[in-house]
C-alpha cells in the first residue's frame, strides 16, 4: 500500500487524509467559514507528526483540482505544489465529481440499491450545475462516462441514470428534470474520496510531476460582470 497524503479545499470544508502502510487512515474534515488557508498546513503537519512521519516518507500527494470553489481549488493546488516540490513527490490530481462518485459507491444506501449507472451533480453557482455520469465496473472504482459538464439545471441528461446524488439536488430541486430514481442530496466531497481515487490511480501508474499540476477549469470564465450576464440573457 502506498503512503499518500490527500487534500481537498474545493468546497466549504477543509479535508485532509493520511494513509501510511501499516497504520489506520488519519482524517480531519471540518467546515470552514473564512477559508481553509489557516488550517490546511497545520493539519498536515499535525497528521504527519502524529504518525511519526514526514513528507519524505510519502509516495504521492493527491489533491482535488476541481471543479469547485475557485479560491479553494487554487489554495489546494498551490499548497500541494509547495509541499511536493520540496521533496520531489509525485502528485495525483483528482476531480471533485470523481471523488464524490467513489464516496457514493461506498455508501450503504447505494450498495443496497443495486444501481449500475448514476450521476453526480453539484451546484456550480451562477444558476449552473457541474455534472457527470458514471457506471459501475466490478472490482474497480466508478467509471466516468465522458466529460464533466457545466449546464443549466434543466439540461441534465438523466437518460439511463438510476441514482442521482450531489448538492445540485438541494440547490435546484425545482429546476432539475423529473427523476424517479434514488437520490442522495447531502453527499459532499472529502479527502477520503480523493484518497481512494489516488490509490487506484497509483495502482494504474497514473500520476504526474508537480510542475504539471493545475486546476481543472470547466467554466471558461470564472467571474462575469453584471453587464456580461445580462448580455448573455438576450
């Protein structure tokens, strides 16, 4: 088993997980009101210290690259760049939707549903939704079908979807297409999902050098002026 530090700051939570061979996974996950910048590095230092370990013992550092809160995604990526470059540690970029998909398939409610195809849909703000469809492959993590999409809530393609999960369900409940399958509106990303995705990626030999790490920008423009938004409605 690889030694992996996993980080997520892409949402309203600061989340860190540390997996070391022969030890139980250490995990910290708390909601933050003023951003994760004051918590992230002290948490990492604390987890490593508690495990009597250091950065040089890591095989990889995994981080959520988005989509998600723009400032949070940049914070996580920048922190990992600083940590990884100091020890020349490989990095594993993980998308937020892939991590949530992995967490969902580990849940009791999903396992008992016998669903084979599902969708993760999260609030992208600006009246839009990030979403992706997945199917189940025996013995492996969920397989994403195609790209991550950014659309209006009404434009989700739910054909064949048996289970729908993510924050878009609460944010845009009245605007989503009619869906009669099972739902989980409360699931959110954590470093445990990042960690599990990274473990599979390392087994598959999928990682990158720190200089190649960058955020995933699904939205071409992060911020629009009021005038631009109004122009887009015409």
